[in-house]
C-alpha cells in the first residue's frame, strides 16, 4: 500500500495517534499487517499487508483512524510478488 498524508500531518494526527497505533498493533498481532510507516519527509505512507484478498486490505486501511479523519488522503493497493 502506498498512500499520501494531508498537509501538516504531524500536527493533525495527534488526536488520533494512539488509536492508530493500537489498531496497527492489533492488525500485526492478527498477522494481516507486516509493516507500515511514513516516508522520512512524512508525505507518503507505505505498508505491506498479508491478506486473503484486496478487500481485506482495503477494510484494514479504511478502518484506521488516520483514514477516517483525513490524515491519509488517498491510497493505492498493489499486489506484490516476492521474488526472493
């Protein structure tokens, strides 16, 4: 998953940050989330999910407080083939 952050995301995310982190921890514990984080300049987000289908990944993303509150402004899911 590649996505974009809103302007001033570091400030705007504050009210939602703990719920966001708790949700990511729950996804990781369930095995759907492999890794997720921002680019160094905090303009993009990148995540790797392992799920049955794209719908499950989209549900995980769209249930995140960052998506629901406009911190993430857009995202794209691309199936990835691990070569090695």
